[in-house]
């Protein structure tokens, strides 16, 4: 891990992303991030949750999807079998 020291209003560049120290208050550091819109920026704990959800979604079995398709086909058939209301 690279560790850098910065003072208030100083920045570092990570590729096209600028990270600036905007405020220091006790144990808290406020960072400003300037990046292109297409670059996703998340707090670490949020990023970890997104990754966990993505891994869970990738584990979805294809049979689950085919079961859902069968369910909707049965729903369509049931709707077609109902007599039309007058």
C-alpha cells in the first residue's frame, strides 16, 4: 500500500481521478473526489456490499429462471381460460 501525506486543500491524482483533502476535524478527514462520470465512486463498505450482491447474483441457477418462465406461461394460460367480462 502506498501511503501519502497531504495537507488541507492538497490533492493526489489516481489516473484521471483527483482526491483532495477538503476538511480536517478531529479524527475525521473529508475528501473531495473529482472524476469522470463513468468512474464509479463508493465508500469501501458500500463497494464490498455491491461486490457481495454481484457474487450472489452470479450464483443464480439457470433452473430458477426457467421455473420463472414456466410460472408466467401458466399465468398467461390461466388468463386466457377466464371468460371475458361483459
